[in-house]
């Protein structure tokens, strides 16, 4: 039975990986994150507090548990915070990856690394795996630099690029666009939503499945791992409103320019998923199927 070590196990994707690994019962899981374990079930796997920015701590954990694969989900993903806290963003998104890469090389561990559509400028989406990157934000720059570190290494690696991950877990450290839109509209709050950016939102369960497929198949190379439906952000929010029968008149469509965000965002990203579907057996659900899963999970809380 392979042992998988997950970084950032307290995050949305990290908790979905814990859930999936406990369901399949085909791997030994070492879940690692900063602070106490947020996942409600504490049995059936090992949780270890680990500071991804402390190379000595990371080495101790990796050498103690000797994983066959590391799924690296920990990152600084708030795009505007990355712009204003560049030093910390570089530490979390690049230096931490260097630490993991060297350990994976040393101990012959497969590295499955999560990357992003924000390595692209959004001028020519949707993108395949060979498209030329051109990040507009410091977040995108750090994620691209991390990809280059991995590609130039001798370890067994797979990079999974994803887009706007959404879903629900019992103990969330931060929200995501689906829950934000649903919550605001339920309260009757008007919301401003951009109508000139296009994305392919990704259900957290689908992304977790793709991570595990990459481990199962010992995947090598870059793979696109997003949802399959392309839509503008305003359409995304309108589809959330339609699904939960909320008032769409509260949605105020605006252009991205009027938001004055710290970091620039790409206009149209999106991914061509053919390679991931054919090579890994990835099978992402439609956006409405994803919303149905979130709805079911909300009703069980």
C-alpha cells in the first residue's frame, strides 16, 4: 500500500483528499498542515503538524514517514496578498517547493504539485499544456517559478494546473466564489461581479480525484485539471443564483477595471482537458453537477 503525504491538509483541497483517501482505503495517508487538524474524522490516518517554511521540520517529517508520493497543495493563493507580501509569497510558493523537490530527489518520491491558470495572461485561452506562460501577477510569477524548479529537477513529478476551486468542508479557513455568492444573495445583499473574465471553475472533489489518479498512474509531466464548463464570472454567479433560486437582480455586472484590485487578473483562461482525460482517466463533472454535490453536503451539516 502506497503512503501519500499531503501538504496543506487543512485547506479545501487538502480536506477533500483526506476524505477521498479514507473512502478508497487504498493508501496510507500522512496529512500535514500548520496548526491543529481541521478535518472532523481523526482516525484512519496520521496527522502531523508541519511548517512548510521550515526545511528541517519538513525533512524530519518526510524521513520519518517515508512517503511514496507527496501531493503538495499548500500555497499562498490570495492573489492580492501575494502582490503586497511578495517575500512571504516567494517563500511559500517557491522556496517550500525547492525543499520538497530536493527531498523527492533524495528519496525517490513522486511529487504531485498544484499549479494555476494564473501563469497565463488570458489573451489566448483556453490553454493546452504546451501553451507559453506569461503571468500578469506576482502570484502567477511565483507559481510559474515553482513549475520551473520542478521541471528542472530529477524527481518523478506531475504538475496539475487548476482554476477557481470551489466546494464545502466542515471547517473552512476561507470561502470560495460559489459559497460567497450564495451567502450574499441569500442575505439579499447586492454584489458586484465582473463580466469580462472567463474561467472553468473546478469542483474540489474532481481535483482531489485527479491528484489521486496522478499518484495511481505514477504520472509524469504537466496536466490541466479544471472543471469542463467555460463561463464568465458573472455567468458563474448567475448560475449559482439559478441553482438555489436566488434573486439575480442583486447581481451588478461590472468590468474588472472598476474593481481597482492590487493584482492584475487574466481575462480568459480555461483549459483544454483532453490529455488529462485520455492519460489519467480524469472525469470532471459539469458545473451544475458540482453545485448539486455542494447542496447535498450543505444539507447534511
